[in-house]
C-alpha cells in the first residue's frame, strides 16, 4: 500500500509483520497462523506455556518488590493497634479499584479503613498534603497511597510533617529521588529486582495485599478482588503481558461470576451479559462508565458503586454513571472537533499542542489520545485558567513524553505519568515556552521517523484460512489489550458482494465479502467512507469478533481499513 500523508483523512500506512522463521514455528507446537501471532508478540518458545496459560507464568514472591517488607510491617502494626488507616486513591478506574482493593482486603484482616479520592478539578492528579490532612482529621495515623505519590516529593514531605506515617504504592515512573515515606512500593524503582515491572496501580496494591496475607488462612478470601484488578489493569491500558495476563485472566473469571451488586448493575446498564465479559468489554463499556464520574464530577460515585452491598444503591449509581458517560462522550466529540480545528494551521508539526479555556479538563486526555493516534504525533491538550493550567498528553513509542516533560521541569508546577501518557500543570504565561521546547525536542528526536498514521497487521491470509476452529484457537492468546492486540489480518482480492450504510449512520457500513467461494459478514465503523466509495474488489484489513444479537452469535469481520485491490 502506498505511503499515507500526515492528514488523518488519508488511509493509514499498513505495516505487515515479517513471517516467523521456520525453526520458530517448528518449536512452538501450534499451527502456522497461531505461531505467527505469537512471534509477532515477541513470545519466545520457552515463554509460550506461560503466555497461552497465564496460570503457568512464573511469578515471584511479593516481598521481592522494593518497599513491601517495610509496608507490611507498618500495616500489621496499625491493625494490631486498631489505628485508622487512610487510603489515598486517584479518580480514574485504576485509582478507584486500587482504593477498593486495599480497603476490602485490609478489612478482612480486621483493619479500620477510610478513603480519600481527590477531586480532579480542585486537587488534580497526585498526592496532596491537603487530602492527607483531611484523612488525619478523620482519625487516620497511617495513610497508604495507591496509583499516585511517586513523583509528589514536596507533597509527601508536607504530609510527613503533619505527623502522618506515609506508605506510597504506585506504578508510575519514579523520579531520581524517591518521596519521603515509611515505604515506597513500586516495581519501576531503579533498585527493583522484581522481574515484571508493568503493573497498573491496582496490580501493585494487590501484590502488597498478597504479601500482607502470605501464610494467612484467610488468603483465599482476597482472590475474588482480582475482578477489580482486572478492571483497573485493562482500563489503565498497561501491558497485557507477563503477570498482568494472569491477573486479568483470573479476574475475568471472577468478573463473570461476580455477586458484587455494583458491577452487576453496571453490566446491566451497559447491556452486557454476565458469563461473556471480555477484556474488550472492560475497555469499551465498563471502564469508561467507571471513569466518567472522575472526569466530569467526583469519583466517589464510582468507589461507592464498586463497594456497595445494596442492589438498590447499585442500580441508582450505575444509572448515574451511565448518564455521566453519555455527557462525557458528547464533550469529548465537541472538544475533539475544536482541537482539530486549532491544529489545522500546522498539520506538519512534529508535535501538537492545543490550549484553550473552553477545553473541559476531564476529557483532554481522551482527546489528546484520539488526535495522537489519528495523526501519529505526540499530542498535548491544555485547559487554561486565569493562572494555573492543566495539561494532558499522549505520545507515540518514538517519543518519551515523561522524559520530555522532565527536560521542561523548570516550566512546570507538577508532572508525572508514563512515556506514552502524562499529565502536568503550569502557569498560563509559560505555555508558549513549553510548546516551543517540546516542539524542538520532538523535531530532534523524531527526525527521520515516518509520522503517518499506521495500521499494524499480523499476517496476510485468505478468508478460508480463518474458517473452522481457527477463531477459537486464537482465543488462547486472550485476554487482549495493550501489547497484545486483537489479531489483525489482511486479505487481498476480496469481492464486495453487498455494501450498505447503517440506517442511523451513513458513514458506518454493513458489507458482505467473498473470496474463493467463502463469504464473510463484515462491518465498518472506522474508515467513515460511504458505500459509493467502496470498489468491487478490495484489499481489506480487519479483526474478527463475535456479534451477539437476540441470542444469536455470528463471527464478523470488523474492517480496519480497505483499498482498491492490488491483485
């Protein structure tokens, strides 16, 4: 396929993985197609058993994680002394599920716990001494952070100065100096010898609870909390490799058998069927609804939903989150359109920065992610205030956003996050200088990089290659998510037998595809083209999904892109 321009209206650049070597295929013991998928995911032959069956993935004692020994000792002391333990979370799915995991697990141990979830609009991300003080005023003498705190050095110092014992659990990238605390639990610490490092915040929280319950007869009671670990891990878009696969696989089992009223109510509101929940349902249905409260209102609503024992309250809270999520979708679409218009004057910039007082803070990260993916550019979206402004960024693998922000730290009030997703705050007067510096860093580091949208394709196949039990065999690679995407295929010379628009959306299409006598049903929600734009013979890139309707199941091709056939 020809190279695409940087315009998001242009088709993406197709990148098809090279074929797996014969010795690799022979060593795997799977079909050529499944072996190719494993090869594309960089799974070595000796790692296949632990990848296909995450229960076989070798894990280490949680006490190998730095800070766990000290943290467990302090928590046990607090429980024995009947101290009140404050849990300081965050307002996204990861932070809320982390909070629930810590509170529910420690309660099994007999702990007295209270929670504090910061307000996005008054507190922003990260640890704040004011929040710690509020926990102290409610009686807490020990405060445990989850999904935050690792880069909040000044706020940690202020918190400790209050006379609070502070334990920090986090998964974000540490700075050169660790915050002042009784213990700092983070797999990404430079002194960490733990083999797996890519946990979500809820994964770190659960590992700490594993350590707390080690050799305790009640240890099995915390395993159902893996349903919350799965929710937070998938929604936070961390790598679904290594130990995360084990967490999510087990967590999905508990999720599909859950008796938790809030989760059941959210499934019903999302039109999902218990017993059939996948990682994709977390990404597209459950996660966004849990996230919605923290984006537009307060995440306490989501925490209450996850922890309530009342079916009536759960139903009410799920309906509230669903309505909030609908509003979030509307604001995201409006802000996305506004940001695109803002960027229209500089389509060839190596990095995009858009700032405006009308951008709702709760959706700027979503908009930055959408723009970054569409244009294949690092993207920064800032909501401006009279003085303090807050920004959210999404990046591409070739540009580490946290490192870039660190090089601009003198301009920032605070910052933190991951190489591909980071947030920050700064004074309004410093926005032009930040844009200039980030743009220059991007110009240097992305020199020679093809900055056109791309579509990564696993393998070229014919439609008949995917018949029989092939789809079921592919499910051995589930759960799918970050760094383990749904397999994407390309088939060439495919005949379009039928093509029509959806009744309620003229740029969504139903198609019937045929190749060598094999016919597939397909849908296209991505290319936003009309039936008259579809040639009779196409090369088509697609993933496969089960479509469920009125009790019936059909396997459909979900079109990712297409072009006039080259064969």
